[in-house]
C-alpha cells in the first residue's frame, strides 16, 4: 500500500541516530558516542573541506577522517567531544581505532564509502 505523506509531516525533524562505539583500547567499557548528521550539518561539513575559492582544500581533505570525528562525536547531551584544534592529535591516534569510529559516523550520516573516496580524490 502506498501512502503519500503530508508536507508538514515530512518537515518535522526526525531524531538523529546515535550509537556508542566501543574503544576497549582506552579501558574496559569505554565508548565514544557517535551521532549522525542532519542535512544542514552534512552540508556545513562538506563546505568545511573547501578553501576560500570554493575548491577542495588538499590539506582539509587529508584530514577528512579527523574532521568527521569532530563533527559526529558528542557527549550524551549533544555537546562535541572534540574541536577543530584536536585535528592534529586525532591524526596521531591508531588508524584502526579511528577507522572503527569513522565507519559508524559515515553510516549514521548517510555517507557511502564512495562519497568519502570521491572527497579524498578531489
């Protein structure tokens, strides 16, 4: 059965998904809460990879995983765990740990692997 929704029903914001990602390397029971992005947050994230001329910044694209963590890792109340000042330190963390968190952030935010690969190539 097909049901076309009303405009007003669609415009009511849906809850943003979140998931606790285990980080046992930091201790038993340790997790990082990862939140999905809204459409507006994703647009701002993608725009944050551009330089002032509107072209993709090679330096920012190299930091795409760390930037994704800054955008998606938040405390239970929604406050960010990391800031842009943490980008370099995040880049020094073990790749397997970062990738585990990034994979969840991508999934919850609707990024496909192709989206991330395309970003890295441009």
